[in-house]
C-alpha cells in the first residue's frame, strides 16, 4: 500500500515537515454488507488538542521527521480505514466523492498537511455528511484514533450552553410541538431515552457499531430528560428517524422519506445535523414539502470554515433555518461554515452529550464540537417557543428566533453566525411578527398544479373575487421572492403594486411562464411588467414580489386589482 502526501495545492510536500504540525487522515467508512454494518467511526471532523495526542504510542515525539514507511503500520494498528486512491476531502461537512470506495476494509488513504487548529475551537467536531454512495472520514490529529473524552460515572459536566442561550430546562413546557431528529440511529437503551415518555421511533433504529453515537448525542442535546444530562426541552415530544442506511453515513433517500414522514403531522421542528457539498433533489423536495405542510426545518451549517467554505446542503437550501457554531464567549468558531444562508448560531464546542453505553461506559461523551451539536439547541428552542405560542406559523417562529438573537459583532448580520446567537428568553417575549403565507412559493414549479405539488397553490383572485390585497415578507437569504397565481378575467386588465418604502417590487408573468429565471428569449414573451389583460376567455398569470436591489428584507402588501383594459 502506498500513501501520498499532498498539500492543498495538490502537489507533494516536503516529507521532512515536523509532526507537530497537525495533519488529517482521510478514509472512507467501512462498507455495509446487506442488512449488517461494520463498526466505523462516525465523526466527520475530529479536532483534538495537540498536547493530548498520544504521540508516544505512535513513536512520534514531534522532534523528528515523519517516517513515511511507518504511517501505514500505525494506521492499521489503530484500525483506520483506507482508500488507495482519490482526491482530498473537506473537513467537517464533506463533499460527495462519487464512486470512490475503499480498496479494503482497514488501511490508510492519504495524509496531507494542515495548519494547526486551536484546541479551544474543537475536540471531536462532528457532522455527518449526506451522500448516497461513498463518504470519507477525516481525523485531524496525526493518525490519532482517540475518541471523545470520557466522563467519570456520576460526574455530569456543567451544561454551560444552556445558560449561553438563556434556556432553563426546569421552566420548559410539557409536550407540544414535536422535536424530530432525522439522523443515524438513536440508542433506545441509553438511560436518557430508555424510560423517556413521549418518545416515538418512526422507524427501526440500527446502530452501526460502538462508534455510532452521533444521532444519540444530537437527540440528547435537544430533549434528554433522564440520565446524566438534560436537554434544552426535556419534556418535548421527541420523534427520531434512522436515515443511516446508506453504504456510508446518511442515506439521502431515507433522509427524504424521514422528512416527509415527519411532515404528515406538522407543526413540528425537524433537525438535520448532516450535509454535503452536493445538492440532493429528493432531500430538497422533501424539505419544501415539509415547509408547505407547516413544519420548520433546522439544519447544521457545516464544518468547512477552514476549508474554503463551500455551500453545504441541506443548510444552504431556501426555507431552512441554518445554524452556525460559537464558543463559550459567543464568538464564531473558525471551523463553522459561513455564508448568506446562515441564520443563527448556538454553542458548538466543549459540548457534552449522552451517547450509547457501547460507545462510552459512562454514557456521556465530553468535548464534542461542531455545528451538528449547535443545531439541536436551536431546534429544541424553536419547539419550546412554538409550544408556548401555538398560533405562530413556522415562518413566524423562524423570524422571532432571528430577530431576538444576540448579534456577535457590530453588523446586524454576520456570515458565520447569521443574525446572532439564539436567545430563548428574548424570543419568548418578542411580539408576533408579520406572517408570510403560502410558503414555499418561490417559483412556478411550487405554485402551479401538477408540478412539485399536485394541487399547487390556490389562486389569489378568481372570477368572483377579481381583486385582493395580501401581506407577506421577504428575506434575501431564505425567501427573496414570493410568487402567486392570479386569475385575469376576460376583457379585463389586472394590475399589481406593492406598498412600502421601495424594498419590494411587483411584476406579472404570463400563463406560459415555466420559471421566473427564464432565458432572455422566453422572458421577452412571458414578462408582462405591472399589468396583463385576460383576452377573450380569461387566463391565469403569476404575480411576483421580489426584493429591490438595495434591500435585504422587506414586509409588503401586494395589491392585485382588476379593471378596464
């Protein structure tokens, strides 16, 4: 077996580089065979203190050059898998690597140099990656196979993150709007869940092995009510779906099915602590369906902040409440992915959570880090808020959480933390914001019958109600456009306008429009400006409201008026 040592520019690096420089080992997870799965490490972004790495166990003391010939032997002894060929992988949320798979069960893939990451920013940063086929795992600490720090039995750590988001679990309401965890398997025998009331397993939970702890930890942070730790919302109605049925990691089809299953009984808050750089249409459509049915979808932003910050999905999809990670001081963590699609932030380092006893005999893993563990804090807070204020819509819950968040800098919006760190106490007291009806309604495919949704959206105007006024909201990152079907009566002209301070503008599109992003030739045919006529028999058209070039958000009132030609 040959290893290859590369830097980020894909050229060979000097093999005399000192071991005290942190490196990553990239490897695919063990291949699942039929209904059984080999034990494999689920962490996608493990960051350890350099001082805590067991250098001497590897015979590497930091004073001598890397001995290339010894790396495969040490990796095999530590049971690290290998792929004998393939490119590099981003740390944290990893891109799908297509058809690449392991050459054998246990070996070493590739070592590359990487700048040191401060210890306070991560230990065991975990975010499972959404792929349909092959998915590598990154271990960032020079072939270190150490897991999360163990906690002595009975020594539950202080849950500092609860105070950081102003959440007091003892004041939480009883079960109401469900918390839904779409992830890998949750260990139903873990003390935090074995006796838990109001817990529903939406499908069979099948742990892949002793290192399969991610979903249990995520569910614990949201809603654990017994055992050593307490979740943000311990009395929540908790529902879990095991989507870990793919060859490696989360199976996209299963995740989409889980989202659709949860959406059958909206309202609910659906947590997605997984992702990848390749969009998946099935997952996106399932999310849009859940939003249409009245659910709120929360996703982890990803852990690729130190690796070029590629857009990650489902976090970057519209209508998803996306969560970045901060430290105990409320500062954004460097590994947390950033972008205009990030909405909020929550603590995401030095986190302790309940895990399967097979993973740690204490039942708790400490020093978890990653946006995977920030997202369930927001999910639980959203369900708590919605349970206390059940008349809110999903868009209003999201708006309240954004507007009540504590900004992390001088600007109202930060690409790493969105509108700021979630503040549950402030959210509970915030007045109800304007509603945004009929979401999702970003384009024709979402509102026309027979497209994404069989029934489409009912038209705003009809032959008996040719004029109407309707209010809505727009947000640049998640909802920059609203589209409505309207009926244009025969021999009449329909005009549209929006009131406000110029933050939104209104247009009409003709009945043949298939998308408002049409190429110029079709746009010339379909774009009607501010008015359209119904012709001899009448016809449907589309009224579009979008943000003006200078605005990042808007609250508007759309007027649709039918009059003489």
